[in-house]
């Protein structure tokens, strides 16, 4: 059922989920780029290496917003689909 409280919960869950997913995919991409250059480092080290560049955040944020919007709409549709059953149809 959609209520203000459930919308707020969906907002935070979608923000956290998409943020973690975007961070993981971005660091994996950075790690792959550095591996092509011959550096064998971990995801966190790759993020720290690329975070010193100015354009790295401009590459991460737009992808996050699109994924967040899709996740939020999907979560709202799921809440509509899983609404509490109507008791008037009982025999």
C-alpha cells in the first residue's frame, strides 16, 4: 500500500541500493582501466586513484540518477501491486 511513510522508505532504500551499485560498477570499471595499464590494484585503490581527477564524479552521478529513478518507479509499482487484499470479496 502506498503511504507517505512507505514512499519515504522506498526513497531511502532506492537511494542506498543504486548508490552502492553505481559505486561498485564504477570502481570495477576503474580497476579494469588500470589493469589495462598494467597496474594490479583493488577496487578501493582504483577509486582513490581516480577520485583525484576532477571529471570522475561527473561520470558517476548521471548514471546514478537514471538508475535511482527507475528503481524508485519500480518500487512504487511493486507497492501498488502488493497492496493489502480487499476484504469485501470474501465468501
